[in-house]
């Protein structure tokens, strides 16, 4: 089977999650019922999704010279992933996300400090040149410093690589950047932020996708949660309905989708087929609790397909 190399250039943070009967208000201390620490960050989650889905992926990120940095290295080693491009920052600590979950409603409050992965230097970006030379696909998100994102996109674009940009978390982006991107993969909120509109249904998604094509993006894939995925290329568009599953935790669904999507692209599938594959990976991820630990393995994906 064709298996082109994928580079994920993105964030790593340690998720520190606590559950309680209610979320604290300012100044309140609440006694919680459970605590979990685990690897997180959109970049890292997406790289894990690719790896488990059977893709050949190298994660590029930056962690601190601290205990949380070792969480990243131990986790990737355990998963069997390449750690050659995990840069270490001697001054800034590893990123963290403090997540509080109301166990009755599922509502959460999250405070993310990007830490080291927000401090990737131009020299570090440039040192990935040979890695990017070997790859076919470069997948990025918006959780690391913007100057590094732009530098990677410029380098990968000049080399004719397929650039997939998951525009998360939501923010506006200059057209000059979007024009170098082959495929953007926002969710509804992120598509809305890019296009200055509200995206809530297929009709809105179609309008937003057209706006993005007009801005110069080559292809648009908008994830619509339990409503599936809307895909638009210059030639055609299609809504791919979500798979029916019992959702227990939808955090990380977008990361699972993106990981699955680029894995299929690297196997030579077209955008629509790749989105169908991502749609399955996204669906399987919501049947389990957590982000990276909830990413499905290829045998689970294959048996779901059958
Ligand atoms: P994000 O996590 O970025 O908000 P979405 O909520 O749009 O992303 O979900 C990404 C993808 O995951 C969807 O396009 C779909 O393929 C899958 N997915 C999400 N929620 C569900 C669900 N409840 N049932 C089945 N698939 C889902």
C-alpha cells in the first residue's frame, strides 16, 4: 500500500483534567472526584491519530526541560513514534491545559498555557527542512507561534508539499497565508471565524467553503460534528453524513478526523475518500473518553468499515 510520509507541526501540552459535581466560581474551592494527567495539544493528538491509523508520521513540537516534557517523550516512545524532532526549551516549561469538567453536565472550563511549543524558533523550523523534503503532506494547526507556522508553510509550499491546515483554535487568517494552503479543515466555529459569519448547517458550510475558495484556498473541508463533514473542491462539493455511534466524549473528535484524513491522503485517496475515512476515525474517537488515548487503531477502523 502507498504510504507517503506525513509531518505534523504543532502543539504539545499536558492535559490536567479534574472532575467535580460543579465548576468553581471565582474564589471558590471545590472538592473534586477524579483527576487525570495525559498528553494533549491539537498537534500531538493529531499525530497520534495518524500513527494509530497506520500513517508514517513525524511529530515536530517543543517541550520544556521538565517533568511534563518527559511525559511527551515517554508517551511517544510508548506509542512507537519518532521523537527526533521534539525540541527542548531550556528556559520555558512544557505547555499545560488545566481542564475542569462538571461531571453532571459535561461542561468544562479550560486554561491553556502553550509554554515551550509557542516558542519554536526560525532556526528550529529550518532544521526540519530535510524532514519536510522527504514528506508528502504537512499538517498544521494554530496552537504554536504564528511566525513558526508561517515559516513552515512558506518552506513546504516552496517545495510543492500538500499543506493541510486545521485552523484551530478559531481565528482570522490573512489571505496571503490561506493561498498557500491546499486544504483547510475548520470546524463550524473556526469556519465562521475565517469567513466572518455563523456556520450552523450545511447551507452555511457551503457558503463559507465558497468564500474560502474565493480567498484562494484550494480545497475546503468543514467538520460539522454529529452532522458529518462538508467537502468542497473547485469541481464539486458533498456532505458526508456522520457515522451513527454512541458518543461518550466528543473532545478530540476534530483531531481524530484530521489524523484520519491525512492518513488516507497519504495512502493516495482523493479528498472525498480521505474525508470519509476521517469521518470514521472521528466517529470512533467519540466512543471513548479522552483525546489522544481515544484515538482508534487501524484494526478498529478497518473492522468498523466492514
Ligand atoms: P471539533 O472536535 O474540532 O469541534 P467536530 O465536532 O466537527 O470537530 O468533529 C469532527 C468530526 O468528528 C466530525 O466531522 C465527525 O466526522 C466526527 N464526529 C464528531 N462528533 C460526532 C458524533 N457525535 N458522532 C459521529 N461522529 C462524530
